[in-house]
């Protein structure tokens, strides 16, 4: 009789194997450092862009859409995808590392785009108040000018790319499409914000794959 369940043994063995590789250890330490720096930088940066005047786009697609609040559905889908990604990649340390690296690159690109392309939200927008991140990092302040490109859509599509399991991929791509539609109906983003997001995710994911991190997994 096993003292530990098989999933735990798989997790332990995979992490032990990965940890024996110098490249993995160094990349993990560097990636976590970058993630921590981004976590410290983003709140003041978002407060800055929130106070900066931007441009309003005459979005013909948004003009045709009704306005409805899908906040609850959006966050249920987003956090379901995040939770499933964390659980399923926890036993695949190399894949998890690549996912985090791609996410860091995605955030850096998004910071650059937000700074270079300041936008004001559409007049009919219903604010999307994140029940966790908003209270944890922004003291309840709702950020509405983090527009180009959509962070929610790009992150969900990145997780779709990173997850190796076909059944989850089906759920992730459907969830990403639904969140994209809900965000537009809620007028949280312009159409271009949502359309561009998956392309940036794909570029970020493909670039980090070029960083060698040898593994026998």
C-alpha cells in the first residue's frame, strides 16, 4: 500500500527531476524574480494610466452591441481557467515554467502598449471590478483604462496554448471566446483590444519556447 497517492508521487518525482537541472533552477529563480518585480510595478503603473487622458475609439462593432453586465460570468470563467491551469501544470514543472515565462513577457508587452497607446473607455462601459485583484492591489479602485490589449483574453488564450491536455484545451478555448464576447457586450474593451490579445499571447508563448530548458519529461 502506497503511503502517498500517485498524483503526489508524480508531482514529487517530476519536480525532483527538473530541479536536478541547473538550467531549470536558474530560469525558475530568474522568472520568479521578474514576476515579483512586475507585481510590484503594475499597481502604481495602472494608477498612472488611470490618471492619464487617452483617446476614445469610435468602435462600430461596440455601437451595434447591447450593454449588459456579465461580470460574474467573466470572473467565474477566468478563475476556473486559472485554477485548472495551476492544478494541471503543477505536475509538469517545465511546462509550468514556460507558462510563467510567457506570462511575464506578455505583461511586459502589455505595459509597453498601455503606455504607448493611452485610451479612454467607451462611454457605455460597465466597469469590470475584479473581486480579488482589485481589492488586493488597488484598494478597491476600479481600473478602466488598461485597454489595449485585453489582459483577461490574452491570459486565458496563453493558458489555452500552455495546457497540454486536449479536453482542457476545448474548455479553455470556449471559455476564452465567451469571455471575449461578454467583455465586448459589457463594453469593457474596444474590439481591437480583444482581437489583438490572442496574437500577442501566441508571440509570447512561441518566443519563450526558444529558451532552452532541457528535460527528460
